[in-house]
C-alpha cells in the first residue's frame, strides 16, 4: 500500500498561517504520510497538486470573519474540477488563525468545509473537546478545524500543537481510508 498523499494548501498574509501549515505538514510526515505544502500564489499549480493527493488541509488567515481574498480567488478557479467532481472522496480539513481569540474564525472554517463539500470531499473535524485535552490543545474549543490566535506575529505554542494534532489525525484518517477500513 502506498503512503497517504497529503497536500497542505494555504494562504498566509503575515506568515502565521504558514507556521500552522508547517506544524500540520510536519506532523503528517511524522505519522507516516507523504506531505507537501503549497501556498496559493499559483492557483493552477495548487489545483494540479490537489488533483494528485488523497487528502488536503486547507488554511487561510481569518480576515473580517472570512477566508482571505486569495483563498476566495482560488475557489473561483475550481469550477471545472467542481463540475467534474474531480476531488470527490478526498479527505479535507481546515485551519485558520487571527488576532482575536474568536474573531469569527469558525466562519472561515465553515467556508472551507462548504468548499470541500461542494467538491464532494469528506470533512475531517478536530476531535478534541475544548479544554479537555491534557496538554491544553484546542484551547478555543473549535471542532471544525484548528484555530490559532496570534500576538505580534507569534503563534501560540498550543495552537501550533493543535495544528500538529490535526496533521496527525489527517494522516491517520487518510491511511484508514486508503486501506478501505
């Protein structure tokens, strides 16, 4: 059985979303998947990579309660793949960060979930009930995906840990899916 192929696809305005992407990517690698990161600067490259992967982690900062414009532009370029349901049955999850503890980050994750579901993907939640994790992961209690709060461009270590946890969960789910379990 070949390894699970994971794509971490993101936009990062100030570099903080990129740090969450790297934490997720590194954890997926450590869990035995093949993983690669791709920013959304080239939508055609991003779509080609998404064509080839088994699973995708979608990331964007939360700006005004929504994904960044770069993420919206990427979504607008995917209509042909949508009409063909080319990404059907890929596993997808999401991550975001912002300057506020909430900042309507769930709206960003809901957009990502809707985008994935429109393409026929299967959405993977974050299975850590808020404040019940022994190490304090998922400190904001968001079940839709990993969220982070940044202060002066620094991502909180627990938020990086939550993204890493999601990367490990994505790799594990993808491997089970590929095995047919």
